[in-house]
C-alpha cells in the first residue's frame, strides 16, 4: 500500500516522475521514465503511455509491472497486476493508452544511512502551453475511468 503522504503529493503535483519496469512474454525487462501517473487510492495506480511504446506492448503480453517512486525520504518499488482501462484517449491526436495497476506489494528500497532528498527533478522544456494542455487531458482521462 502506498503511504498517504505520497498519494497526496502525487495528486497535488499533477505530473509525477517515476520509473516503470515491464517485461515481455520472454521475460526481457524494459525500463522507462514516465510522468503520467495518478493514484486512485493507496492500492490502485493509473498511468498513461504512448499506445505503441515498448512498455505498452509488454503490458499487453505480460500484465504485470513495477513502478519506482522517489520522494522525500522514500524510494518505493510498487509491484502489481496491470490492465488497460482506456485503449486510446479520444481528445489526444496521437494514441495514448491508460493502464491501471492493482498494487500487490510495496518495497522500501532505501538502505541504512541513505535517504532521498526529494522527487526526481523534472520540467517540460518544449512548448509549455501545449504540454500543460496535453498533461491536463491525460490526467483527466486517468482520473475519469
């Protein structure tokens, strides 16, 4: 289960940087950086991916994943079963799918004597107006299903 303070932080930030791990049917692991993540509850996460991405394809072959979160004092690996809840977000010009993870296990990956001092630093560097609009559409789709 995710800590309540992390759930609230993720909701307040809108986009929240995380690392997603998936594997294909042959067990080949793929890691990617994502920011479209939204906690529905302490046990359920939604995230969005480009529909044709390697991660999205892997999730259709093997419906399990790990999301790694970093925030003040936390380095948490969340493992769970995943299902697609939106095949394509209609209001977006390119294909984006929404997935839902039922969290089965959360591991604290901090070691004694070490800590994380904040979230992964992240900022949009392209057309900020378009990125804010896109993020808003994706976040609403993740919340709404």
